[in-house]
C-alpha cells in the first residue's frame, strides 16, 4: 500500500477496512509509516482518532511507532498488536469507530473518494 500521500491522489486505507479483526489498523499503519518517511503530506499522525483507538487498545502512540519501526509487514504489526490487545479492547475500539465516529469515517470516505459502507 502506498505511504506517500504528497500527490493528493493517494490516501491511507479506509478506517472501516479491517486488518485481521481490527478496524482502523490498516489506516494507522499507512499514516504511521508515511509520517516516519516524511511523506504524510497534510495527514496527522497520531491524530485524535488514532489516539482514541490506541487508548481503547491500551497502547501508546510511541509504542505503536516503535512497532512500525521494528515490524515491516502488516501481518507482523497485526501479530504484535494481537499480543497486546485483548478482545474487549479490540471490540471497544471497533465499536467506538462504528458507533461514535461513524460520521468521521463517512467524511473521510467522501473526501478520499471512497464509497461509504
């Protein structure tokens, strides 16, 4: 997946797109990797949505950034996260996104040209 968003035509993966059984994970991986590479453009990492998900997962932005630096693939990051986040934390984050932050997800989809679910 592209992690250079400077063109304005490439975007992080959708927040609703699950990676494993975690919503938002694919998007925050893309943004975190772009931030580290200096190619994040006008996105923010960690943004308030990232922090809200991290809080529910029970991790910090710093821990996640370190995981991105030491785990090169999505599957490796997913395995790292599964070791640290219990089912309740994962479900709390997913529920927060789909119930409380649905309008944010809809806005992102619209701005990035995705069809909202």
